[in-house]
C-alpha cells in the first residue's frame, strides 16, 4: 500500500449509503490497494442527521448541499447513493467538475437521463475522469465464479437463462408508500429496483446481451398509507393515503444475441422470499445455478461427466482461489451481502489507479435502462415484442 489516497464524498446515507460506507471503510483494510480510500465528506440535506450518520459510519466532514462537494480539494470521487431522480444531475455535475463517480443502480430513472450521463462520462473519460454504476451482485464471489466458468466454456453454448429476484417486504397493503414505490423518485418499482439487478447479472454471467423482450407488469396494491418515517426497507405510515405509481412485479421473456432464450421475474410480493436472487443457466455442456439466499454456494452440473454419476454439485465458494475470497477468511468461513460492495470499491479503486475504464460502465447502465424501457413499452402495449435499442 502506498501513501496515496482517494478522497471520497458520498451523497446519501440511508440503506445504500450505509452499505457503501462499510465498503469504503473496509476495502483498504483487507485488500492491498494502490490508493487508500479516505472517507472525506458525507453529504445529506438534514445537518443533524448527516452529522450523526457521519459519526456512526466513519466520515470526517459533512455537507448539506451536494454541490459543495464539487469544489472540495479533499474529494476526488463522488459516490451517489440517492434515489434515482437525482442520479443524473449529481453525476453529470460531478464528472464536469473533474470528480470520478460511482453511481448506485439503476443508473437513472429514464433512458434520456442515462444517455446524458453516458455523454458526460465519455467527455470526462477523455480527461482521465472515470465512472462506474454500482451493480454490486456481480461481485458476489459465486457470481464472479459463474462468469469464469462460462468464459472457460464449462457449460458450452448457452440455451436457457432463468432469472428471478424475489422479495416480500411490501406484501402488507398497509406498508407505507416509501420512495421506492413512487415513480417520480424511483422511475419504476420492482422492475428498476431489483429487475435491473437480474438483467445485469444475467448479461454479466453469460457475457451476452438481450436483444428483445415481451413483458407484463402488475400493481397489486394501488394505494398505501403515506410514510411518516422510513429507514432502509422498513417504514411507518400515517393515516393519509396516496397512489402507488410503480409496478409491484414485472415478468418478461427475452432473447439473447447469442441465441439463448430467457425468462425474468422481479417481485416484492413473493411471500416468504426475502432476497432470493436466483439465476440458472443451461448450456450444451452443463448448467449453473445460484441463489443469493445461499450466497456462498454455486451449483454446477458438468454434462461431460459419466451420466451414471453426474449430478449438480455444490461448490462452496470460500476457497482462497475463488474470486475476491483470498483477501478475507480461511476456507469455509463465508461472506455476506456487504462484501459485494467492498469488492465493487476494490475493483473501482484499482481501475482508477491504473487508468482503466471501470465496469459496469455508465454505458452498461444505459443498456440495462434500455432493457427496462423495452419491458415497460411491452407491458403497456399488452406484451408486444420490443427490441432493445442498439441491440437489434
Ligand atoms: O439494490 C437493491 C435495493 O434497492 C438491493 O440489493 C435490495 O433490494 C435491497 O433493497 C433493494
């Protein structure tokens, strides 16, 4: 480790802000990094709450206006952990001010915003200013291992992709209308919040891209109590009610450029399923299956083995040779949700130091947004087939 630092200014300190804070705090303590993250400034609108969060999570200074981060010499990177309606404005201004940007997913609330962010990222890249969108589940070791096995040809030609993201935190119709259920703040509902993750994960693991989709969406609960207070995925409601303006669930089928067919389901109404992100890929020579609720495991079926003894084998992804794992604990001791954010930050810092373009890029984030947009168009028109812009 050198003495060089990367000053970070983070906007937002709720669920994602806490996850990113943990990542910035931990990355340089477990991984050998070329730049040591310096948790310089935490920014939030409420001065007292921001100061309390900064103290709790380890930030040295606070600001109440994100624009103040742009002029600070102790900030070289702006980490955007706000709801989607402010991603474009903050990220573009930060890039124009010469700050690297890490932006939470989904990149934006609309394709137009995402395009403007890509244009700003391209202009900034020419000046050595880099950006990344935070699809953290790519950096779960078992998911990264799945990608390696596909790259090595271990499952052959991919025929089927089956991806679901199942949660149940809004099953109760009295659960309040938090920002994730408001279109003007979140862009869409389950589709953008969790569907975006499985689109990114499926495209990442296959190394392929969706070319078209046919979809349906549903909003089961049309009105909810207005929120009084909320934190992460918990909230308390008032007696007033408001309209739910996003989807509760999105289902779609799709085709990949390489010929695979796919199905996707994103829902917050899968009673009993808490954070079940599942991906199964069937290829000509084998299959892979992952479930985030057993995130240290990857199932692998090797179709080249003797059929008499072949079967899905559970790889316990805790060996030091597995992606990211060597920096942590001895074999068998397992990692958690928060480690995916640490790995995101580790890869980002290494890319910044080397001058490499980090992935997923803003352009990758735009492409996911184009998939989400095609899903919405298809659902609105009654499940029409919608090509993905730029991929047809
Ligand atoms: O990014 C996602 C969130 O917005 C998360 O990984 C899980 O689903 C937790 O909250 C939502």
